[in-house]
C-alpha cells in the first residue's frame, strides 16, 4: 500500500430479511417532519410503500411525499424537492428506492439550506456544502450504485446536456440504510442486469489504477468474482435469495470507499457513460456497459500488467505459453462474453446514440487523470466511435 489516507464510513447498515425491523429505532432519532422520496410508484405495487408508511405513522411522523424521482434525476426535479423540503421544514429525508432516489435525496439534503443555485455550486463548480445538511436515510429497492453507503449524488441537466456526479464527504453519507434483498426481487430483468454491471464497473474503476501491491486490489478481485458467480445464478433464477443478497452486499462494498483506499482510481468509463446518459437518458448501467470494452481495450497497453492480472485472477485465463498482451486481451474477451450472457447492451447505438452525437458526447465528457492513460479529446472521440 503506497501513499497515505484517512478512512471513515459513518453509515449504519441493517441487512437481511428482517432489516425493516430497525427502521423504527432509526426514525426515532430525528424530528417529526420527514420528506419521503420515491420513484414512479413501483413501491406502492409491491407493498414496500405501505410497510414504510406504517412505520412512519407508528413513530408519529409528519410525512410530506416527494414522488416521481426519475432514473436519472434532473436539476428541475432537484429544485422541486428543495422547495418541498423547505416547505415542510424536513428533519429527515427518507429515500425509498434505488440509487437514483438515494442520489437525489443527498442532492436535496445539501441544497435545502443553500442560498446559491445548487447546480452551479455543486455540479459546475464542485464546491462543498457550507450550509446545514438535512440528514438522509435509505430503504433500498435496487442494487448497483452503492449510494446507500457513500456521498455520491448524480444530477442530469438536459438543457445543458450534462450529467454530473458530485461525491460529497462523509457528512452527506446516509445516516442509515435498510437493505432487504427481497425488496429487489420484483425488479425487471433489464434493471437487474444493469445494476449488476454498475456494481462490476465500480470495482473496475478503482482496480485499474496504480501499480503497487495493494490490498485493495485483492479485495476488488474477490468482489468481482462474487459478482460473476451471483450474477449467473440471478439471471437464471431472480428469486434466488442467496445470489440476490450477495449482489446487494457486493454493491455496497464496491462503492462505499473501502477499495478506493490507496488507489488513484480511474472513473473515465463513468465520465463516458454519463455523457451518453445526458444525451439519451439511457439506464446508467447500460451506458457503462456500452463504452467499457472500447475504453479498456484502448488503455490496455498502458496498464498491461494489471489487465494481465485481471485476466488470470478474475477470469481464470490460462497464461501458459501466451504473451502478456494475449492474456490481457483474452481477459477482456471473457468479460465481453459474460456481458452478452447477461444481456447487457454493448454499444451506444442501441441506447439511441448515433454518429451525429459523437462530437457533442466528447464535449460533455469530463476528463479524469487517475488511470493508466489520461485521454485527450481525439481519443475520446475515437472511443465513442468504437462504441457505436
């Protein structure tokens, strides 16, 4: 492990089939006014809404509902949520849903008492909160983002064709999160596999950086192997509790900052994918899947040793009699086969992008420099072309 770091994760997790039994004790720690955020209404169909509302009523909370949080929360929705939180003087923001709802709740939490435009302050200028932050709690219904145990909050501005994530500090992490794997069983297959790839790519983004003998890389390899094993079971039997619970737990550890310790990290796949999302409003995990292989094949020569290790330790590629580059490329081929096995999208054309968008996509891509190769604009354009 090279470098220095400080590590803290303040989120309290309650995991398992009985996780909801802890919601009452968590709610009792906050004031009477709760802003309840959720998405398109699926939680009302599957009964989760009724369960949560029953506990809120039992605790005597005054509930203001904030429904309609979309899969890629918009800046307009953020402004709406801020006004609702201000009107009810929210003491707690409770997010019930997947990563987008959790992201949205955190974005609202830092904006309620902010006197500036939160889009400008947090997403264009990347400033940190200087105001009071409303605490957030989560009841998770879809896995993938890890938003239940981190400070990330992604917001889309369709007018500016920008989709930007701000990773806030520990003061914005959810105070508690309820993780019952059974709450994920009713997800459509498309959303499930999209979340699975989001998990896997979060691990890759941290793994493909650095060259030291880093303990975080060993943990990352174990997490990736767990995703591969559980995903293959889950796509055949979505109601397999063990597989779904392992995916839920792996998603949390993939992006709760643990495996980033001692790493420079490489988030370019997310930057490329978020640009596609800003233009097409496509599902997040699918945008990542569509750009990953062209990006990784592009940077493979610059991080050859790690890609070779990835092939052998994650994909069980037989290295005997092969060059390092051949081994590394075989690993990416194995990854591509797994992605197709799951039914993931592997090109941006399927998501609604075309040649005419490529220049705009390049303009919308934020440049990162933590990986094995800092890209220039020409390379970004080439990768998007390869992704079509």
